[in-house]
C-alpha cells in the first residue's frame, strides 16, 4: 500500500513528466501538508474537506494533484459550502512545477514572490537554495504563512512581507527571479524595475475578456525598462486584488430598459462552441488579446447554447455593449450598441485566428515597457503573434500612481 505524502506526490508529478530536472528531491522534502489549513475545498467540488472530521480524505486531497481553495471572500466566509469568490488557494502541484520550470531558479538566486498564500511555493524555492522575499497583501494569510514556514524549517530562508505585491519590495532588490502567484491584467512597473537585467519574471497573465490566464515567461531587457517573452501554458489563478475585473467599469450593470429595441441587430455564422469554449481552450485567450478592453460574460442556457454578453468601457463617447444569442437549430442573433461594435470585433478576431490555423497560446507573447518621464510610471503592454515584430491589437497603456 502506497503511503500518501510528499514522496508519493513527487512520484506522481515525475510520472506526469512535469517536474523540472533536479526538483524531485525538493518536492519530496517539502511536505505540502505542512502548509495547508485544516479546511480546504477541492477545485472540482464545493464541499469542504475537513482534517478534523476526515483526516484520511484531507491527506488524500492535499497530496493529490489538485488545486485547493483555502480562503473565500477575502476571509469572512463561514460554513462548509463554497463562498461567493475564491480568494486564496494552493495551486495544483503540477501547475506549481511547470511554473518553476519556466522560472528556472538556481541555488543562490534572490527571488521575489508575489502572493505568499500558504507559503508552500516559497518553501520549495528555499529548499532549492534560493533567497526568497515573498509579499502577501492579506495580513492573516501572511502571518499564517510565516508560521507554516517556521514550522517547516524555512523561516530563516523566506522573508514574508505584508504589503501590496503590485509594489514589489525594493528594499531587497534587485532580484534574479520574480514569481507571481496571482492572475495579472496589467504588469506593474515595479516588478521590472526591481529585477536585474536578464532576470526572468513568471506570472499568470490574461485579459478581462475571460477569467482564465496563461503562464507568461518574461526576460528583463538590459536597460531594465522593459521585458518580453512568450506564453507557455493555459492556467487559471485568482486575480491580484487590485486588478479584479469591475463590471461597473465596463458599464455591465446599467443597460437602459429599451436597449434591445434600440441596439443594432444582425446575425452571425459563428456558433456558441466557436466563441465559448472550455477554461483551457485557446480561443477565449486569443480573442482577449485581439479585442482590447473587453469584458465577456457567457450565460449558458443549459441546452447547448446561450448568450454571450460583451462590454467595453466608456472611452468618452459612452459604453459599448453587444449580445450574441445562440440556440440549437436557430440562426444566432446579435445586438450591438455604443461607439464600438464589439461582436464585429470578436467575429473578425475569430476569423483571423481560424485563418492562421487556430494557433495555440504558445504562439503568442507579450512585451511590457516602462516609461518614467514625468514622474509617474507609464506601463505599455503589447501582445504579439509569433514574435514581437507582429503586434496584435493596439498596445494597452496605463499610468501607475506611486
């Protein structure tokens, strides 16, 4: 009978072929169970697994290759069921391993981690011989992570800082590696500025078009004013608290009563399955790269169709909204209003992607540039196809306040 624990978890990951070279002893040495709370919610269920009630089930969940929610609704959630919004979790170990492969952290490197969570990822880096500074925005999670790390023997190797990870931690920089464990929509200037030239930054990155992310591996330019790199795999992370999507920003909360009567009507040859796919299908991610500043919200009808709602923020001429309705056996109907014809943009992007042979996320990348002239930091993000000489939608620029 196999004993369930860190050794069996490492063997499971090795069998899946996701462990980077030299990391199996690290995963065997760092026990995931020392970092997980008594109550966890597996990603594929909405009922708590409680160590006090069923220690065997808890241990089986902890040493499986499953993501486990450890906090709901920023902390105040009570009860055994799922909360409204998962706000902290232990990522699936295979995801942790694959992002560590992208990070390529070596012994003696200084690593900045954004999002301490339970402290497990920081402990893996410390066991690898890295000097780790980990920033956690939630004071209770930060305190618990410090206790977990100390109990596991890594309290001296990992410095947990309570603060907003968007700001990094300049006092301990520059860093050789930056690891981000929360979904990112706009790359903060601080992460690039606090990294060494040639440093690697790994993060889950995405757009508000979908809830999913893709792992992005950036290499910092020699002048430390920018970074560029490719997407490596589809994934999904809880978003940075400062960058959670806001429906109100997109006007999604206030459609006029007569909207269906005044919006422009049309049809489309695309189907529900073309534009609404599974969480790790590339189509939603690619559409988000091509259709900038767009929030997509699919509403399934339970019969193989539904309505895809699209919203764009007010650019000075009003909000833009579109709704594409799909029902089996019926011609899809489209309604659009506002200065942008969002469905037309989505349809054009889908046709471009289809015409290119439906490339995967690995064929796309991102370049981020930082401009500090004038005092404030302006961050420009430019998505590209195959290489940085083939940009997609116009770059997104945002001014950071410091």
